């Protein structure tokens, strides 16, 4: 599975949203109903899934699904 | 004093995840006990319990009916059970479409005995294995006992008193009694009140096992293990689930044409001041709790037709409760029926008092009292008391008493009657 598909699977599972809503441009808070704690949890799940470390200052800049995919692709070993 | 009536009911139990299914199975003498499926309990002191059944079971629980997927992932089972039972009670009472003014006078008092034990256990393992940065950000508010009341108030916009009782196995009864007083004292017009528990997890079974509280001798026939008043009883069988009622000020209920199940007329509370787990040897706390509830009710002792006993199936507790009932009711004991529905659904701990109050209300509604299962050889002290062995019994039921007693020596009794 591509990074994008794996990220989308995690988002669907954690936020209980339909897969069709999880587009690259979708904002976690504005479009997918997440709150700040949900984002903390999503970042933890991305770190576990991809074996990357996402520091807090980087995590704050991840606001869309696409941001997450781009960060992971740029930092994955 | 403002009168308080019950206008809605909600149940999640090991014998059904709605009021009518659970009641039908209780009346049909079914048992919710079985070998534990949540984890491998082979090496535990007890390997059986009364679990809430999965959604695909004949009388299973489908969490997705009333609880968002996201919330299900974030919170412990006791909160999920509580949200669902509260939703059932709201629907039953016809209270889903409320004005802001009404919601300002509508509160929640739904507690739990233990709270999020499974999540505390599993996240502690995450902490130990993976470190603090892997603990869920939802850990705290997904385990806290007042988060049923919190979640329910957010879901339905209920802005009245937001309260949660924590008195071990008396929680459900105290929740209803306290909430009824809030209505009587004019703090609210409507309250969701009850209790929930979901502590069937390794640390829960191990902990109660080590406290020597659980039944251990019926591994091959778990449905025979919860046997209140029987000479072979050897401890309680852990149950789980939730019971929530809608309490409403009488004139408020009448004005909107609500269906009225019963009136809460008496509430008694006491402390044993004796021991953390063992009941007082003369049952004095139980006696005073019942006596206070009866006094407040204004009823005569002869008016009580049915007692839903605490009756957990522990060697000490059952006899002491029976003795206290005998001392308080005297000759009136000959005309009442008393049973323990824990024989069928196990001990729901913080949920017990609320679930059992609902069974009392259904006994009032249907003029039938639920049975005490497995009463093959009643102990000597049972002579002359109708413990409703094996089979439900049709009889006149106009007023009922429900008892709950908890660790720490905390006792609660509720008296309800038909309106």
C-alpha cells in the first residue's frame, strides 16, 4: 500500500469518517471533525505505522491529510 | 416537597441490550453467565463472568446504535454502556426534542463503581513497554467515572446538574436517590440517573479474586455459580452493563403527558463503619438504610410487596441482608417476595442498583416478580421467606424496595410505588 492509502486507513479508523471524505486536501479539524487531541492521537498512530518521529513543532504544521503524507514521505528512512 | 417519578428506562445487560429483551430473559429464568471470552482467564481464580454479549448474539449489544465510532475508540466500555442506556431512556421518555430552556433544567447523575479499569490496565502496559509518548491523549477522559454524565450532557445538550456517584456497588442506587433529591429540591426538573460498569478484564478479575469476593467453584457450569441464599454459594459472579432511568418532577411529567412508570418515594443511606469489604456482622448498616427509606416513603412495612435484594451470592452478605430484612419487616415478611436478579445477570457493581431498580419498576408494571435462580438448597435462615426460587411469579406488586451495599460499608435503599 502507498503512504497515502496507509494514512487514509488510519484516519478512517481513528476519526470514524467515510473513506471518500479523506481527500489529500481535507483538513483534519475543519473537514474531518477532529479536535486537537485527535490530532495528537493521529500523529502517534503515524509514528507507529511508519517508524518515523514527528516532533511537536512539525506536528503543528500537519493540518491536512496531504501534509501528513508529504511529511512521512520526506522523513521515512 | 416536589414529587419525583420515573418516565424512561434504559438497560444494557448480559441478558439483553434493551429493556424488554433483558426483562423477558430475566422472567424466563435465563442466565447470562459463561466462560470469559474477553481474555484467556484459564489461569485466573475465576474464569467465568456475565459478559454483555457481542452485536451478532441473539441478545447482544450493538455499540454503534447510539455511540459514535470515534467515541467508542476513545473510552472504556462502561462509558459506552452508559451512553447507550441513557439514550434508550431519553427515547423511551420522549425527550429527544427539547428547548434550550428545558435543557437548562435537565441534568445527569450517572456513576460507576470502578470506572475505566480495562483502559487503565492496557495503557499502563503501553507506558511500560513503549514509554510516555505512546499513552493515548484520550487516556484520562476516556476512563474517568463522571464521563458518562459528561458525554451524555454533550450529546443531548443537557445543562442542568452534572454529577457522578462513586460508591462501589451502591453507586446505581445512590445515583437515583441523589438525582431524585436534586429534583425534589428544585435544582432540576428532569435527571438521567443510573450507573454502569465494565470491569471484566485481567486486573479486574484478578483483583476481585484476590479479595476473595468471586465465585470460583463452578468452572464447568458457570450458569450455576451465582446462587444467592443457597448453601453452596461461594462468591459473586462479575457482571457488566448499565442501567439509566429518566427521573422527572411529577407535575412536569403530567403536563407533557409522559408515560409514568413509578414514583420514587423513599431513599435511605447509611455507613457500616465496620470493615472495608466485610459487611457489619449484625447487618446494622443495611437495616438502617432500609429503615430510613421506609420512613421517608410514608408507607407501612406491610405495603412492600417485592424486595430486589442486594443478594450477591457471597457466604456472609446474603445471610446478613436477610437477617436485617427479617428484623425490619417482622411478621410482614410472610406476605412479601424477595429475590436476587444477580442470580441471572451477575453483579454489575456500580450498575447493579440502577439495573435492579429498573427490574423493580418492571415488576410494578407487569405484576410479576423475577426469580432467584439456582436456589437448590436454601440456607436455614431462608425459612418462611418467599425468595421466588427458579421461576418468576405473578402477584400483586404495588410498592417495591431495592437494596444496594458496597465496599467501604456504604448502603443505599430505594422505595418506589405505582402512581
